């Protein structure tokens, strides 16, 4: 009821709404910085003579740290109450991206790429805590996170266009052009930190956040369906062909220009945004149709089925198939960011939800590490067909786990 009142009462210009909008802009600027870099990193490293296996390994380690450390960051942020400290530190570490334009040393680049991922791990739990705290009483959590997601994906779409523009105006895409692209990202980084400071100043001394409440550990246990779901998520994600492998494939085989590769990634992020909204609505409707809180999880069957097609399309040598594969890549990413995360809230008790998300993120990150490292190695060894076999095996395992989970949900009390 409170969410509906917040939406319908016209409090669009209240302090709470202003803060929510600022958080959305901060998220958008953050995405412009790091999604731009992520769209170019594999091609830049290829230019520097770095192997696909090493690129895949660093990507995997970075993704794992970015997810695994969220559990620790969330616990420390809650216990200390220093949510803003974690946000300033985490967002401040995005400075590592423009610094990539100042070096060609492999060791330095590895440190900078890992710093960017660690920064995301540090800031996300604190950011979500503050944002939900502001929204739940005065704006509505659905509105707040909906706006956040929309602006987040806008940033993910705009970010890679930075490198596309640099390549277009320079007329080439060599090492110097890549470094210029990284350095240009200092501008949105500075804007981001200014907006973060403004949001902090606006909230300082206000009553926008609920008062601190005593948190007691309860003996509630995570249900078996949660653990089944976590393992299902692991195999779904392990078989997912990430863009570091796709981008390396396109660059190594000269299937597209560097500008076209970054543009392709931007379009995939746009598909991601649209897919996330559609899939999110389908998830809610399925819950209503089944009459069960866990009913939306039944929509998860589509994820392994779509993921199995990705290497067949994105690692081909046909421009049409690659384009179709990247559209599917965006759809799968959209389902990961909506259904997979929404489901955690529906299968964990409230006081165990932080633990649930921490375990989920750790499993997700470990799967990205294992999958990307193995695919990079297989690609280096020119065993592309084995990547297809690995993806199929992982997703078939996920389907078997889904069947078990589906049976438990249909026959369970929830």
C-alpha cells in the first residue's frame, strides 16, 4: 500500500524522489565508465599480444571477486553502519578505468581491471541498502529500482559508444586510440563522484532513512529449494559464453572492426534493458497465475535453453548469426538480472536474505570464473567445438536441476 501511495500521491519532487533520481544518475554514469571499458578490454589486450586464456582468466577472477566479496562487504557495511563510506570507496575505485589509458604493462592492467570489479563489490550492497531504505517509506521500492535499472541500462548502452566514437573520428583503432578512449572516461567518473557527494549532502541530517533497528540472528534455515536453485544457477552461468570470449573471437578473426564490436555490445545492452522489463513482468504474472510466491521460478526453464544456443551463434563466422547471437546474449543477460535475482527474495526468509544473496553471488561469480577461464583456454587451443560441448553439458545439467526444483515447488506449501 505504501508503495502505491508513494507513486500516486505525486511526490515526484520530494527529497526522497530527488535522492532516488540521483542514485539512478550515479548508476548510469558508473555504467558508462565500466561498461565502456568492458566492451573494449578484450580487444585492447589482444592488440597488446595477450592470449585468450589469460584474458579469460582475468575476466573470470574479476567477476568472481565482484560477486564473492559482496557477502563480506554487505556484512561489514551493515555492522559498521558506514554505508556511505563503502559507496565512496567503491565508486572511487572506478578511477582504475581511465588509468588503463596510461599503461600498456600487463601486470598494471590486471591490477586496474581487478580494482574496478572489487569496487563494484564494495559499493553495491551499501547502495542497495540506502536506496531501498529511502524508497520503502516514501517512494516505493518498485519505482526506485525500476528507475535505477532503466538508467543503469542506458549507461550500459551509451558507454561502449565512447570507443566507437573515438575509432570513428580517428579513422583507426590502434593502441593510442584505445588509450584515448580510456582516458576520456575520466569525465563521467568525475561527474559520478560529484553526484554521489550531492546525494550524500542531501541525505545528511535528513530523516529519509528508517531509524536503525536491532538486528537479531534467527535460527531460520534456508530451504532445500534455495540450495537446488543455487546449484542450478551455477551451471546456467558456467555455460554462459561471456563477451570477453566473444569479443576476442571477433577481433582475432577480423570478423568486425573494433568500432563495430563495441557498437554490437551496446546494442546487446539495449536488448538487455528491454528484455529485463518484459521478463520481469512475465515473472510477476506467473506468480499471480500459480498463486504461489515461488511460482515465478518456473520461468527459469528458458535460461538454459537459450544459453545452449549462444556459442553456436556468437562463435560462428557469419555476421548474421553473430548479430542474432548477441541479441540472444542480451536477452539472457536480461533474464539473469531480473528473474535470477528476484527469485532469491521469493525463496529466502527476510532475515536470511542477505545471506541468501551473498551465497547466490558467490556461486554466480565462481561459475563465471570457471566458465570463462575454461572457454578462454579451449579457444586458445582452437577447440571451439569443445566450448559448444561444455555449454551443452552445463545447461543440460541445469535443466535436470530445474526439473527437480520444479517438482519441489509444485508440491511445496509455498
